[in-house]
C-alpha cells in the first residue's frame, strides 16, 4: 500500500471511520467523535503526502491520540459535550478546501487553454 501515495491512508480512513461509528454506538459523546474524526482527517490528509506523510505519521500518532480521548471520556467523564465547534470547523475546512481545489483546477485549465490557443 505504501507504493501508491494515499492508498494506505485511504484504507486506514475507512477502517477508522468504522471505528468512530462503533464508538458512537457504544455511547461516546459527540465531542469525542468530533475530535477523533478531526484527528483521522488530519492524519489522512497530511499522511498521504509523499515523504512528509511518513514523518507526520511517525510524529502525530492519531490512533494513540484517539485512544486517549476515548479512555478519558469513559474513565473520567471528559469531553462530554456535543462537539459542534469541531464539526463546524471540519465543515468549514472541507468547504474551503473544495473552493481552493476548484480554484487551482481552474487555473490549470486556464493555463492549458492559453498554451493551446496560440
């Protein structure tokens, strides 16, 4: 999986998403689910960048962070809110990323058109 940039991260993303749904079924709060989802998304996006992603994965350790969040929630009652600020942040980052990608694709298309138009 490591030979194809992002492939291992995509598989990991789906497995971890299943884990979040399992945690929600077992009763974790919305805040814990939001924080775990944020960690997963950051780990997936940055981890899929060649070379930088390997360094990031070594340092960030999303699964360990997520385990600490769940343990703190279940054993100490921490992070018991709804997590709406985290969900809002993720939605805003997602929408912003879509706009940025659309803008970059538009620039590339404009550049290609200018190359072939003469």
